[in-house]
């Protein structure tokens, strides 16, 4: 007796409701069961495409056949992504988020990804997240991705921004997250085309040696984490609320006078000066090898974690002696304390 597939006969809205309760891996598996499920899965909103969901289960495949099986699974993955995006493009359906984690096999895959980016841009994608890589190369983001008016969040990992783009204009971009190869001039051009940016994060960005932030009036959050070649940072942002610095090397930092919160982490940092940031309310410093710290300003929430501090210089605005003593109680005792006030200067040796 043949079993009847009643589920496949259900209307599309009901099937889409069912898919909402199924993990992504099972949705991808359903897409290759039948034409009916393939069509429904193509229209279902899928925010993330993970190649490993197709290609990481080879424990039952004999070693001699794993390479061929990998290529077959990889092609299934590309076919699925292509059908999904093409279906949305042809029906002019919106795509709120497109996240892709994929290994690219040469120029043909780069061209394929460029076409996928065309599709999502035409579908007014809001969040574009690409974590893609090529063996011994980096995927270069096409220029059309940097003139998309719909994009509000852009995250790029393991790829590259080219040294020259004729135009960069992302008027809706609010959040930028980069872990890429990039040149200083491209970053500055990017800032010029993203005037509504509110949050930025740069992590392991090779090629980034200098960062000047002064044209982003809405910027609230900056995170700079382990950028190995960064030597100079200049920030002038009137609405900046939070700054996180985790430094790989010695770096000259000019933070301006408008910062409210600072979080600094760096194992190699030896000297740090924070001078008269008038709006500052909180500082958190984790620098185990810091030797010298200079601070000038009001009595604020100040957390310091270091084991080697030998010199501390403090210049306070008008504050009571009790407040100053409470401030010092939160710090490790250095060998030399230089405490300045408007009327006097006190030097204390440990």
C-alpha cells in the first residue's frame, strides 16, 4: 500500500508556518526532497546560508570518495542559494538579511557571489553579512555593494575592499563591522559615504595603519580590536558614547573632548594618557604591562587592572578630597604617585 504525502499537499502559507518551527539544517534538507518542498523553501525567509550544513558530515563516506562527495554537496549548496535568491529576485520579494558563510573555489565562485549580491541588492537587503574566503586570495567586494541605499548593517569577514572605488554611498548604513584587508584611504572614503553611521567595529583589519574619525556626526560606538598595523587613532565625534580599544602594538591616540566611556585592553601597552575628556564618566583599563598612566579630569568611575604600573600622574578638576581618595582606592599602588590640583602638587613614593 502506497503512503500518501498529505503534508506536501498543504497550501504554501501553512507549509511556511511549519518551516518556522524547523531548524535551518532540516529546512535545507527538505529543499532537496521534492520539487514541491523546493519551491516552498525558496520562498521561505532564510537569513543565513552556511556551507558547512551541507559539507561537514562525511564520517560515513569512505576516504576515497570524500573529495567527490564534497564537490557534490558544495554544488547542492550553491544550487539552493541560487534558487532562493533568484526566486526572490524574480518575484520582487524583499530580503531583510543575507548572511553567507562559504569557501569560494576560484574565479567562478567569485562571479557567482557577485551575481548573488546583485540579487539581494535588487531585493532591498538591509543586513549584508559576508564571511567568505579563497585559498591564498581574498574576495574583493564589488562596488555595487557600496552604493546600495537599502543597507543598514554591513559585516565583512576574510574578504577585501579594493584600493579604489569610484563611488561609495551607503546613506542608510548604521552599523559597520569589518574583519578584512583594507587601506586607509578606502576607509576614509567609506566614512565620507556613510554619514549616518552609528556603530563601527574594526577587528584584525590588515593594512589599516591610521584611523581618523571626524565626519560622522551620529557615531555612538567605536570598537578597535587587535588591528596589527594600527599606529594612529584620531577621534572627534560629538555623540560618541562608548569606545573599546584592544591594541596589538604601541599606538598614538587622540580621543578629543567628547567621550563618555572608555574601555581599553592591550597586553603590549606601556604608557597611556587620558587628558581632559570633559564628558567622560567611566574608564575601564585592562593593561597588564602598563608602566605609566596619566589622567586629567574629574573624579569618575575608574577601573584599572595592571600588575606593573610604576608611575601614576593625576590632575583633578574641582573635587573634594574624599572623592579623590575614593578614586585612588580603586587603583593599584604605584611606586610613584604624582597628584596635582589647582593649588598644590603632591608626590608620594611607595
